[in-house]
C-alpha cells in the first residue's frame, strides 16, 4: 500500500465513507469546504487506490458554465453546400 495518505484517521475515514456512498449514485459528486482540509488529497488517494484517472476542476466565482461544458462555435460556410 503506497498511498502516502492515512485513510484510517477518524475524520478521513468518515469522509471516505461519505464519498464512497455518494459514488454509488452514479452521479457527479461536488466536494465543498475550506482550503486545506484534505478534499483533493482524499480523492487523489481514492483514485490511486482504485486505479482510476483523476480529473480535477477547481471552481471559483469566476467559473462559467462554458468552462465546464464547452461551447458550440459557428463554422464559416465554405460554399460547398455540404452540411
């Protein structure tokens, strides 16, 4: 076990169980909390332990829906008539 994260600490264990329960819903999970409380570390260790790739998105007041979902841009008509 080479996780470099103590999953057996009481608060960490409780948070881990909460995340695992949330993951059973097959819906996105949003973690909120003060900076430096271990949200990213917990999820990084969970991803490493389960062999999953981690994608981290840092949200702030400036985050726009297009930052998360992308956007469609018009493509100029090249005159060929093809769709």
